[in-house]
């Protein structure tokens, strides 16, 4: 009797091909930018074998650090990219339990806050694996206030889960961590020593402090997915330091945020009878001045928009010397105060490239949907 052998030609599923391509591009980029990284061919064989066997592969700590830094370098909306090389990368890929993630997010805030001398930090938790998504942080930043209209959803969810706080002005929302799409999120109150805050006062108006305003020091974005070489890290909170206008113009000034221009105008006795009196413009300047002054006096790192603008121009020049372009989104780069008084206003940029990787990707309303 003759047995006939059936030969199966195995087709690679497209997702695997995409993963292999992304991995290869990244490993080659790492090798070309980091001469110490060794022979990419050997590493590529290793990576290919892992992807074929498990549908994914593990970055070395060096690849992870490089990937995270380049993701920052590639962030088209960020004016603060000059220091991308100095990003502190915390390798926490072994952590996937919400309790551990929360604890390390608090430690992230302590490391980043550094007593006021802020350090740019990213904490990278477990990546998604095929068929096994990793935990997500719900909420756009590690620190957010309950009375910020922007946090309405997170506040509602925290309350639903049983959080009782949020009754006072500027109450810090609990951290929300969800382990899997079919699991209920857990909430964790932030320890006081993890949240560095600055009460706001004005250099020339003693009544300003009476408004009772404050803001936190560390802007740690927690709702973006870090993608490196085809691997997605959905929990990878990162921070730089604030540029004053983010707080003074947008967070406190926007009509759909704290909407404080009328109160500031009243404090400074501005004539609000007509738009042409430019009372909003003058209030914006006072508010921004108060923010910069207060952080400075408190010894907490912050940048003004003029300085950050010229740093960004230096960044573009430095990148050009390395033969790299700097994709940038004009409407995000130009500061929301005195735009035309900064150099970044008066030029155009290489257009943002949605395909550029490594990258911090935006997620939609559903944290479990793919980021882009
Ligand atoms: N614009 C956001 C805020 O006001 C922070 C975004 C990140 N900003 C930064 N400087 N790294 O809270």
C-alpha cells in the first residue's frame, strides 16, 4: 500500500506578514542609528523565528528605550522634542496586573516629578499579544481633576465604580486600570506624595491667590499606545514638562474647560463691555504670567512658549544635520498665545506622516479598539 503524503503549503496570515515587516524595519533602523547595537542580521533571524512561532517577539531593553525615544521624536504635535534622547524609559513589561500597574504609575509620577526638577519619563507595561490584549489605563492623563469638564467621562466611571471623592475644587481623580475588555476597571486613589501641585498666584496682584487656583506639575499622557516594530504597548504613560500656555491659555482659559477669563478680567478690573477692549487677551496674559511665575517660585520645571519655540527651531536644525526631517503639525506647534510673536509661527513643516513608526498612537473613545 502506498501512502500518499499531502503537502500543505502554509500561507502566512497577513497580520503576521505586517508584523514581520514592521519588526524588520525597526530592527534595521535601530542598527543604523545605534552603531553599538550589533549585527542586525543575527537579531533579525531571532526576531523572525519568534514571530513565526508565537506571533510576536520581545524587544531587548535597548530596543525598547530606542523605540520609545524615537516615538517621541516622531510626535508631530509636540513642540518639546529637542530633548528626545534624554527620555527615561522604565521597562515594566513584566507587569500586567492592575494593582502593580497602578503602583508603578504612582512611582512614575514621583520619578518624573523629582521634587520639582522634572524628568521626561515613559513607563512601559506589558504589550498586547496575539489574542491577548494587555491592560489599559482609562483616562487621558495619570493626573486629572474631577471638576475639569474634560474629565466628565472618567469622573462618571469612577463614581460608577464606587469612588466617593470629587466634591472639592481640584480633587484628583483616581487612576482607572482595566485588565481586559471583559473585566471591570479597578480604581486607585493617587497617594498625596505622588501628585506634585502648584498653587497659582500672580507676581503683581495679591488678590489672584484668592481665586484658589492650582495645577499639577507632571503632564503624563496615559491614553496613547506606544507602537514599536509592530508591537503595541497600550499602557505606556509618558510625560515631559508643561509649557505654560497649556495651563494658562487652554486648561484654565478655554470656555469649555475652567473658563476663567471672565473671573480674571474682573479681578484686574478690565472693561468687558466690548470685545474690542481685548479684555480676554489681557486676561490671558495675566493668567499665563501667573502660571509661569507660580511654577518658577515653587521650583517646578515649566517652559514659556518663547523659549520652547526657539528650542523647537534648534531641534529642527539638529535633526537636519542628522539627515532627518521633522514632521510637525503647525496648528499644534504654534502656541495658543501670541503665536505670531514666536518663530514657529512663521514657517511651514514637513507634513505629519501617519505611517511613521515608532509612534505614540491615538486611541478613540473605545480603549480596546486599534489605535492609529
Ligand atoms: N496639553 C495637556 C495638558 O494641558 C498636556 C499634553 C502634554 N504636554 C506636555 N507638555 N508634555 O494637560
